[in-house]
C-alpha cells in the first residue's frame, strides 16, 4: 500500500531526475523525441465517467488499482492518489507527461500508476476508466505497443473489459472505440518550420488520417518546432496495421527534415551558426526568461547539437531542460510557489546553472 | 404600353409567374424587375438552405424529438445528452444507440468492424455486464426515492456479479489517505 510519504518522496525525486524517454537514445532520436502508445479501456459493468458518482469512482479506483498492480507485481509500480495532490504536484505530473491536463482539472476519486523510469503510466478514471500509456525515447512504437499489450493482457486476467464483438473495446468517446489505441510520436522539425515546409507535412498527414498537434497533445497549439503526429482512426484496423502506417509515414518526415537541415547547413551556414550561438547566449546570459522563449531557444540549441554545431551539450540534457524549465518543476525545486516574474528569474538562473559553465 | 406594377415608370419586362398552375403576368420596369427577381432568388435560396439544414439535422438527430429523448437502459443517458457532451454514459449505450451511432462511427473511422486485439473472456459475460449496469441504475433511482431497503438489496446483487466479473470482489472502500504528511 502506498503511503503519503511514498508519494511525497516520489514527487521530490521526480523534480530532480528525468524520465528515461527523454534520454535521446532511441532510433532517429535526433528528430523523433519520443514515441507513445496509449490504450483506452473500460471495465465491464461500470458506467463511464459522465454517469459515475464519487461512490462508483472510488470503487473503480480500487478495482483498477488492484488489477494493474496484480498484472505487474514485480515492476515496482507506484500508485499516486491524484485527488489528494495540490495543484503544483498534479501540474508536475502533467509537465512530466505522466498524466493529462484533464486528470489534473477534474474532480472525484482518480489516480495514476507510474512505472520506474517513467516509461509506463496508467491513469485511473480519466475520460475512460483506464488509460495505459507507454513512452519511449526515439522512434520506438513497436516497443511501446509490446509493453502496453503485455500489461493490458495482464490486467485482463483480473478485470473484465467492456468489449463488443463488432465494435471492439468500448470507450466513453466514439472516437476511441475499437482498438482504443492512440499511437503518437513527438517530432522536432525546426528545419521544416524555418523553410515553411511544415504546412506540407500537415496536409500530407491529414490526407492519411494522421493528426498533427502541439507539444502537449489534444487541445493545445503546436509549441515551437515540436509536433505530435498520431493516428485518428481506431476502429477497422488492427494495432499492427496502425503501427505499420506510422512506419511508412514517420521515416519520410524524418528524411525530409534531415534533407532540409543539410540544405540549410550547406547554403545558409553562417545564419544557422548565428541563430544557434544567439540562442545559447540568451539561454546562458538572461536574467529573466519566459517558458515560451526558452522553448524556442532550446529548440535551436537542440538542432545545433544534432548538426554537430554544438558539441559540449548532449541531446538528453536539452530534452530534460524542456521539462525542468516548466513552472511546476521550477517551483518544486524552489520549494514553494513562485509568481510569474519570480519564475522567469528562477528559470534563467536554472538554465545558467545547467548550460553556463559548459 | 403598360405601366410598372411597382412604380409609375414604363414597364419594360414582362414576367410570367406560375403559381399553383395559374399563370400570372407581371409587368415591371427594369429597376423594379431586378429588385423583384433578387428578392425572389434570395427567398428561394434561403428556403433551400433552411430545408437542407433541417434535413441534415434530421439525419444527425434522427428527425424528431422522440429520438433525442431515447434513453439507454443501462445508464439512463438520452441521445440528446450524448450529443451535447460527446461522451456516452456506459458501455451499454453502444447497444442502446447502435443504429444512431453507426453513421457517426462511419464518419470518424470509415469502417465499423473491429479487427484488432480481443480479450479472452468478454463474450461469456456480456449479459452480466448489462445486468449490473441496469442494477446500478435501479440502485440510483432507489436512493433518490429514499428506498434504502431496495438499494441495499441491489447493492448486494451488484457486488455478487462484480465479484464474478472482476475476481476478488472486495467491496470494502479503500482507506482514505490522510492529507497530512
């Protein structure tokens, strides 16, 4: 049984470390930051959230928690009671991509189960009873699916899923019914954005039923040069077919971005050098910096590392900075709430401590 | 020479309008004729658009309020409530609104037959799943009517089926964790 002390300790640890999926060491990790597989599942005999009162939600959390922990007893899974967290801590989990924005703002009994290294998180009582999520560094959808599939099968041993012979896994929203699977990859495309080719990627993706979204998934604008590409259709295709579809598209986008970067390097080297050097200078020299500006500048720095123009900083370090410079991480590090101006100053000093002496 | 029907000018256009099989001659000057025709056109397109909107609404909503008030026997949600929030009330809604959901599913996914992973033990328990949802609905109604005796009987029935569905069947509430450290 997880105690409050465990949760507090776990969150402290989170604010100091980085998820393994940010290491930047998977296939095509120069451009594909991370891969994610999400499975939506519901338990038979229980209503969806729209019709579930707190009593039902509480029983769901208990049933699900038992089923998930029993499915992977030796994995060192950590249950966190999200209903008991303050705003800063639930934001911390969101910045970490372990829970969704929806889970932070909704009411009632709910939780998340997190695996070591943050590859795995299972949200309880989000839009669906269960949201199983596996994250990996680089382009590694197959590995993500294998891991999610195994846990899913394990859970099924002690809980009966709501399933229909024709329609597959039944979900609260008809957009997820069938496989209940959402495959997404986070791609870093500064070259395509600089040369204004990104719109073509957008249009091409839409034609084959893939959605292109911003850094934090549904409902958010694309932040900077990061885009999340995911499948739209969940019914009528098998999980493997959907993975293959992504395997046809993503390498093309990756290749496209690489070619544009090479071209920029060849024909516009001075301007590129200048952009990256300026980014680094501001990141290490600023006394106050917003999260938006940080994101844009880190994007340039990241591209500089990938092109070999910056050699003393690793991709993993920059990936981690994207997460650690967000509001709740800074406040956790500080040990209490910070106002916007104070946060901007704390961000600048954090960046300097990480990048300055290099 | 005929005078314009709308003003004192000389009529230069003669329009034959057929209404209910009756032909009527209308004589108008050029300016008034243009206004008359534009009015008629805009009226026409407006009514076509309105007609189309109504048809679409009919297609989407099933045409009448009765359909919108259609209720899922598993959770009590109406089709209208689903349309408002975009979320269904329970797994049984897919059965209750099967015909109504089909065009929507075709629109989103193009295909409507699941071909992916299957759980090993869903089919055998389908009736239990539906039964327990209905019992929950009855239990909620009993509590609203303050009929706690019936509610307690229903609670026990739910617990028995749940134990069958999800193993364990431990109905004790989880210990509430203290917010203090």
